């Protein structure tokens, strides 16, 4: 049993199969959101964080391959397990090419599906575990204490950080020199299902500049990468 429940989006239009899968996944301790067509799936993906998506290929409106393609175009790395009634190898290849991580052909063994789900979620968790920094971090003449949620800035000011500010700051610094995507920030800092607007994250970055940059209009440490995310550099 996992320490925290993983959030799964189940995209399947066959109602009986959908209910069976949902029930079994929930019995394994997963949180399951449902979509019965491609449009509904895309809408949920845009508004919620998922640890895994189980995606049927043959769906009304937008098919599973198009949904997968759209997810990857948006730089979303969520693991996708594809399901299809078709046994055609070409379908499997196309699904994997468009960004699915794994594939099962119907009818499948339920036990096998649950094992693959667990494996994909664990693999993704391991990938996301970056090397962590300590409780304090210094850059420029700023000194941050993540645990105490405060900082002494370059000009000697004492700043109290909110919990989310401290978390976002730590996340950005741990990924020094790399763009941290909006999805990643939402997942780590805001957690499941409570999504702020892009402006909320922007305001956090503006605060960081105000606290820690000597010239906040020409930031040296905190950078926005338009449409993708944010980057810390020192
Ligand atoms: Ca179907």
C-alpha cells in the first residue's frame, strides 16, 4: 500500500468496463476520476493533476491517440497506459509513438493491469525525486531557511515566507538551471485538484524578485519561460 493515494484518470467509454476498473482501482487505494470521451478527458487533464492516465483508444469525439498527442504537445509527462480492443500491432506502435508509456489489449487480465498501473506510478515517482537540498540555502547575499520559512535578503531585510512560497522556492532551487513546468509546480506546491491561475504563480515569482533581486526588473535569479514554466539560475 502506498503512503499517499495516487490520482488516476480513467478514460473509457464502455460503462461496464469503466465501472469494473474504477471499483478495482479504488480497492487498491487509488483516487479515480472518470472521463467517458476524449473531450471530457482533455478538460479534466487541463484542470487537474494525475499520476497516471488509463486511456482507451476507441472513444467518442476525440480518440485516445489524439488525446495522448495533445497531452504530450503540452509538455505534460503524465504516464499513460493505453487500452484497445484492437489487436493490431500498428495501433500499438502509433499509441507508443504518440507518447503512451505502456499498452494493454482487451480483453486483459485485471491483475496484470493493476500491476502495470503500480509499476508506471512508481517509476514516475522515482523520476520526480530530485536530489534535495538542505534546510538552508544561500545565493547572492540572500540566505533562505526553508524549514523556518524565512529569509535574510541581500539588503539585510528579514522576510517571512508562506508555506507555499518556501515550497516553490525550494522546488525552483532544487532544479537549478532547468525549467520547472507549470504542471510540476501545481503538483508539488498546490497538490491535487486545487489549481490556482497562472497569475498566482506569477505573483509568487514577482515576490521572489522583490525580495531577492538587487534589480527586480532585470532579474538574475528568477526567470519566467513564457508558456512553459519558471527557472532559477545563479
Ligand atoms: Ca472504447
